[in-house]
C-alpha cells in the first residue's frame, strides 16, 4: 500500500518543489493549502495525481479530517518574515496554533501518523561571532524576530506531545530571489550555508521513507560544505547575475548585528540518512543565471546606480540610523 502523505503549504516555494518530489515517488498525496489564485494555479494542474483540500491549518475540523487519512504529515504552512514580524498575532495563530491543531489531530485521531516539521535556523539567533552551529546549541531568537519565537514554541510543543515526529531546522533556503527588505537586516560578514528549494524538497520527500531513523530527533538541514560562503560574497554574486553592481550599495545600509545564519557543523548527519546534499553553490548560481531574463539583466545593468540607491533608501537599518531612531539603531548596529 502506498504511504499516505499530507503536505501543508504546498504552494510555497519549498512546498511546491516538495509536492513535485512526492509525486515522483508515487505516494498517495493530499495537500492542504489556502485557497487563492496562486495556489489554484499551481495545484490544480496536478488534480489527477493528488487530492486537494483548500482551507487553513486553523480550521480544526478540516485538519482533523485531513490527518485522519494520513500516515505522514509534512508541515510547511507558516507565516514567514517580514510579515511574521509585523503581524505577530497572525504569526502566532498560524505558526503556533495551526501547528497545535495538527499535533492534536495526530494525538487524538491518528496516533500512528508521523509529523515532519519545518523549523528554522532563526531559532539560534545572531551567530555572526560564533558561526559554527550544532543542533544542541541554545535557542535564542534575535531581538524582534517573532517568527523565530513561534518556531521555538512550536518545537517545544511537538517534543512534549508524545507523538512520532522529526524536526528539520532549515538553513538559508534559496529559490529564485526576489526583492526583500530583509536583505539589509543581515550583516555582510554573516556566514551562510545555503540549501536550494530543490535540495530541501529532496530531503523532505526522502524523509517519508526513513521515519524510524528520524523519529524523536531534531536535525539541522543545510546544503553542506559545498554550499558555504559569506553574505557579502553571496550578495555580490547574486546582484551581478541580476545586472547590479555591489559597489553601488552603501555599506551603512546593512545591519551589523542581530540577525541569524551561520554554518551547520552537523548538517552531514541528516544527509547521512537522506542523501540530499547533491548541489554546490556554483550550481545554484548557474540555476539563477539560467532563469534570469537577459533583457532584465541589460536594463538593471544600465540603471544599477539608481536601483541600488532606491533599495538602500528603503533599508530599515539605514532609515533607523539616518533618522536617529535610538531603539532601532541599537537593534541593528553595534
């Protein structure tokens, strides 16, 4: 009999890649996702291969129904930054109470169901100085990182629930980049061990076949030593791919402290079970380069100074320093 897998958050960048990997493995798949133009556009094309439930993880009746027919739940649905840090109530509702609904459904209606939970490197907080991270390190969210607090709370709740589970703390997960105000929150000397959405999806899909080995354990999920760099180098290369010159960006637009990321010293442990670390940093750059329209690169190259000026002007650390906002300045700078 095929394993019955419930995937939440299937229209997200990681979720969509994971869905495709699950389909390749010929599993019995149900997805639970919010209704909307984006989700319907992505999911309906697989209607003959999967079962689709539209709704929220906060709908207890829907969650109970979905869990009752599952052997495994891959729970990716979440409110992420910057929205999570600007709308804390929504983040708590979805990230904590939505997860609690899933845990309770497993506990009371289908205790044989196994939970694969997606957590985050953000739970470790600022590791610019001490950048080698192990799964047993203290969890200490950066100031203002409400998303990380919801993940820490959800992890604790899962561990204490008495169900079968594993927790994957994702590193810096990269798909195709987009403009994000958080790009200025990360200090330029931050160490990065990226994992592509494809790499992460491969691990999640393969995890469905290793629940006994994963049960009750927490893992750091990163791309491995071949995917390590620092933020300044990474950003400069990504900007170059998009036709922008890193030299046109003001150094003072970037924070100096209070953001997460680092190297996972123990990401090889999960890879030893799931064998998912198959891509290098250069291969990721090549993927982005291949999927970046040449016409976009041409126009951004011509307007590099103007684009850089506009982006730096919108930097929250830069605004805090320029307007002499004491609390915000202390949050971002040493």
